[in-house]
C-alpha cells in the first residue's frame, strides 16, 4: 500500500492527487491522506472533494505505521522529475509536490474526467462561462499576488511575475490570435485593473471559490499563467487542442523545476 500526503492549496492538492492516481493506474493500492489539508485554511482549504475523484481517502493517519504497516516515509528531494517515484516498493508513506506533468501525462484522459466539478455552479460562474464560450479567442490571464507579496518567506521562494512578463505575454498572444479577449483572474483585482489594461478585457470580480475560477480558466481557448500551481491547472485542463499557453521561465527563484509543460511558451 502507498499512502500519498495531500497538503497545500488547490493546485498543490491536484498535483499530489494526479501523482497518486498515476500510481494507482500502475497497479498500486493507493490511499490519499488528507488529514493535514483538512486543517489547511489558506486558499480555500481542502478542495479535492469538489471534484469527481475516486481514490480512497483517509482523514486520520497520524499512526499510519502501526495501523497500516507502512515500512518507511519517502520524501520528494527536488522538484525535478524522478521516475523512481513512479516505481515504489510496497507499504510507503510518500510526501512531495510532484509538480510536473511527467508524473501523470499518460493518464490525462482519466484526470480530465475526474477533475470535473460535482456540484451546481454559481450563477456568476455560469454567466462568465457562457460569455467565454461565445468569444472567438478568449485568453485567461492570472495575476498571483496575495502571500507572494505579503509573506516575506513565500516571496523569497516564488517572487512575483512582473509587469514586463504580462506585457510581453499579452503582446505575444495578440500577435498569434486575432480578436483576443482577455479574462483576468487575480487575488488583487484593483492592482490588475490599474496595471494590466489590454484593449479587450474582462476582470473576473465575482466572489466565488477557487475551483470555479479554475474551471473558467480552463474554458478559455488560451492561457497566460502566473508562477502558480492554480493557473497551471487552469491551463492544463484546457481541452483546446490548438491552445497557446504562456508561462514564466522563472517559477521559483532558487529551485530547479520542470513545472511549465514542454509545449508551453516560456518568457
């Protein structure tokens, strides 16, 4: 049995689940441990239960060694893909973020079917989704500020995507796609309104929950991500076969990673 810890915001939870689901599809018995994420209050808290997931869940694994006979704890050592994490021995407790599609790209169809919202959408989300679907070329643009700005430790790890990045990304998107309409998502909409002003734009200003905004991102034909796992998933779940996704080259200030997909444009 393999137990995979789920922790962090929605995007991180989805990376960990996708990795766990990939293990299951390789023949392992897999349980996800959500005991830590149930207590996580930032970014909307635990949210995998909003989706049509099917892995076995445990909320009380504090004594996992004695209860489940797990022989060791395995911790991801870096953010680079390591095939060893897909070839496990029996009875392990696995901690990590697994932030690259290389861990689960082979089961994309399965994940697309599971990361579907179960419950009824809010009226504002329905309205935005109808509008997005009518546009010739819609493009989500995500600005992540929040704790990336206010928390010194978080800022020292991630930094933020500057205005130069967004200006270049918008310019490139317009060059590649006629009549691009931008839908801007942010935890600081006033800042986005003041600083990012493409000609055709809608600022997403409703009060909703993260998984619905992620859905709206995925409905856009194209995507501009921040260095955020949240908008990463909005782009990855986009089913448009001809999508253009633009992502920052620098995702972490001092950590090597392979988060941005190989097919995405990195600037």
